[in-house]
């Protein structure tokens, strides 16, 4: 699902004494099937972008296309329900949105709301549980009797059961320990690849953006500040520091290695083991040259 923002601005409480310009003249494109990270501090406009992606709000000016759907200030789409059936959003702490009496009912709520038949709903529930590694014996239990991690997986399964083409992840690992964060992001990345989803990750984690994204967009005060591949963006340490953002630790380490030993290793999503091997080889070469 291709996405395009063209000169989009959005003003909350427009034409009142309390109006606030959240995003201004914002333009960017997301190719179908890509994994894009949007990064910025609080107030940079990330949440406002998310609300546009399923038509919760429309631009004050400019236009947005999401697949075959178009949104602008003057035109309200007649098929918003269809748009929302194609866009799945995983908010921060998604487990706070659980409300049904059983896990199965909670996962099946979205498809039921979009008019899917009972037999297909059951198939989707099974598929979603498999995708998030949730045991089937939990389906008839109350979601509120589960652990925090299981509750989050139930909530995510409910998003996946709608069969979205666009998956939006809004700080999806908030509140998890480091191992839980990695497991959750690995799960989303596998879903992205297996289902060929268009995925947008809204995050503060530069490490996640570097590891998983094909493209990175940096926002600052409602405007696009930088964009490019992760390696292109994170090579601009000085530009990032001007908006109080740090480069990922591995990139910082490779910069320091270059300055200290005059060796250079290009980051291309290598594992720690692979990087260690490349560093060892370069250090051996430098020692031999001496």
C-alpha cells in the first residue's frame, strides 16, 4: 500500500485562540511493502501523522493518498470504514484497549465489526494467534487473567485479525524489558516480511530504526528535518545532535573506531558476531602494517 503526504499541514482547534500547528508543509512517500521508521521528540508531529493514516483526522491543507484512498481538507472519503479495515495500528500499551470477556472475542472484535462471517473470523483468530505465538488454550480465558506480555499479544492479534495491508506501530515495545523489546520487534519484522506489509514504526529507538527500517524520516517541530536510508541518516551525527538525537550505539562505536585506528567498516546490518570478526581482521591488518 503506497502512501503519499503532499504539503500536508494540520492545525488543532483551527481559527480559535488555542490553535496549534502540529505539522507544517509535510511531504514524504512510503513505498508499498517497505518498512519506514518515523523518529522525533514529543511534539514533533508523530501522533498527528498516525491519526491521518486511518482518517481519524483530515489535513488542514495539502493532500494524502493511502493506496486508493485520498484525504484532503475539502474531500471527506465516503469509504472510511474500508480504509480503516486496511490500516492496523498498534498503539503504546495496546493491552489497555482490551475489553471483551474472552481472548477469542477480543481478537475477533475487529473482523466482526467489519462484517466478516463467523467461520472466517475463527480462521483469522487462529492465524493471528499463531502469528503472535499465543497458545490456543488461552482463547476462552478472560484477557484480564493473563500476564502483561500475553495481554499485549492478544491486543496485537486483534489488530492482525483485520488483515491490514498497512501496519502502524506506535512505540510498540513501551514498558517491556530489553529482551521483551527485541522479541516483540523481531516478531513484527517477521510479520512484515511474511505478509508483505507496508510497515510504519513510530519510535524513539534509534537502534530499532537502524536494525529494521529500510527508510528513516526525522521530524522536528512538525516539519521534516531529514530522511534517507538508516545508514545515510545516521551518518549525519552533527545534524542529529542539533535536534537532540543520538546516533545508534553501533554507529557511534564504528565512528570512534575510525577516528582511533583509521580503519573503516561500513555498517550493513551485520550481527555483533560479524562486526567483531571484521574489527578483528582490520586490527590484525593494521598491526601487520606496523
